């Protein structure tokens, strides 16, 4: 069994969730987020793209309802002992199998929390589930119940986050090594991902973002792969990933020579990042962090080039993206706590000049402040 945490760690997590279930006056929780299943039991799969749920009732019963391909997946990666299989066939409705389990747990007429904010909970699955449970029990959206536990990392988790940060640093070394005029973006990507995998890491929850020239202004992966020009700009966003825990970084690298505006934009990014880091401390809110980000850029006349969010929590996440709750945007009331891990990205995309500059780092919030997990320099590197 490939469990990545001690039995004591898993037991504490279960106790904490059961306490929250009782505080919310729930009789059971239906988990559809893969992150919740992994955190609570170790269950590691991408089978959540199909209908799949993990049931935890107030008595502590844990039952997984999934498809046949994930039977051994659950047996090999998790501590789940009770696994039910729904059978693939035309016209099948797995919510009927779920209701049978709920009957066995005596949950008819009871109050059940559901993780609706989940990639496996497609619109069709939600419609089927709601129709199946209509008149059967009371349902309540509890999408963040476990997420609010996951956001504070334990000491065992922090070990994995820091390993992920080491891998991210190594990936940047490879980017600096291979990024030069005449180099292919594909080669740079391959070498960055290689060192992560060779270092014992995993695939990230979303693709690395890479773009040069006109694509350096993109914040998402796209499939065009350019060869770098004599004078160019290369934007890369990536994450070291270990046991599904992420530590992300972001850089824009001028190729050949830096435009003087690149230099000023980079100075602004460093100032904004440092100001955000001073604000990312216990007692401040996620909104406070964004506000200093916005004020720094706006005061430097980069209002049109900046984004409306400047980061998000990181942890153990699954495809399609590594962004976790909560996000750093205006008015977000989440209070920063020790054990939080946040990726903060300073993004400037100037469409008028077609210039980009990005700087991003991952931080662990501590009792007295925070620790930048990446150890690479923040200087503007021109290759």
C-alpha cells in the first residue's frame, strides 16, 4: 500500500473532518473532489473524471463508490477498506448505486453535505444526483468543508512542499541552461520536466506555461512551440511537484538583450513581490495581499498591465490545475494562518508594447511571517 503519510496523520485528519461534520449538523459528507479523497485516505487516481464519490458518515464509516478500473487503484494507494463498484453499461445511473449505500447507512431523511465544487461533479452528474436525492434527504453544499482543513499544512505535508520547491529550483536551472537564441521551447520544456521526474517528482496538475515573442503575454498553456529569436522574451510558469504537492515559480527571461522597459517592469515586479511578502503574514487577509499588489503597480503606472488577482493557495491538487482555494483578490476575507502555502505571481502584460514581465514565488506562512521556498535569485536574467 503506497500511503504517503503516517496512520497517525490520517487519523487526525479524519477526526478533524468528523468534528466539522458534526459542527455543520451533517449526518454525512459526499466527497467528489479528488483532493479531498487523497488528503483523507491517500486515494490517488484520475478516475474522478467519471462518477465517483467517497462517503463519510458521522459514525466514521468510509465507503468509496467508483468504477472497476479504480478498485485496485484504491486498494494500492489508500486506506479505504469498503469499496463499491458501479458497473458500466448503456443507460446506467450510478446515483442509484449511491442511494443503495445511503440506505445501508440509514441516511434516508438525514442531512448530507455534498462537494459540488469538484471537477468530477459535471453538470450532468449534479443533475442526476440532485434528482436522485430529491425527497430522499436534505442536501447542502459543503464544497469547502475539507478544503478549509487542507489549506493548513501539517509538518508531514510541509516536507513534501519543500521537496517540490527544490525540484522547481532545479527546473529553473535547466531553463537558464537551455534558453537562448535558436533554442526550441519544446526542448526547454522537456528538460525542465525531466529534472522534476528524475528527482522523484510528479506530473503537475496543469501544463507548464511557456511562451515567447507574442505568446510571452499569455497566462495559459497553448500548443504552439516557437524557436527563440535573436532578440526575444520567454515567459515560463512551472511547478515542482512531489506526492502531488506543488511549489510554483514564474519568470520572464529576455533573450539576446533586455528592452529598457523590461528592466523597469522587472523592478516593479520585485517591488510588488516584496511588498506582498511583507503582507503575507498571520492576521492579514488574502484581500490585504492583493491590495498592496495593486497599489504598488498602480502607483508605478502599470494599472492596465496588471492582473485582478496575484496568487492563490498551493497544495496537493489534481488536473486540470494546481490552483487551490483561496485566491488572492480584492476583498477576499480569508485570514492568513501559519501553515498556509501561497504562490504569489506578479504579472505585467503590456499589450501596447507587446512586452511581458512576470515574477512568481511560493511562500510558506510561519508563526512570525513567511519563508520563500524557492532559493533562486530574483534578479532579471538575460540570456
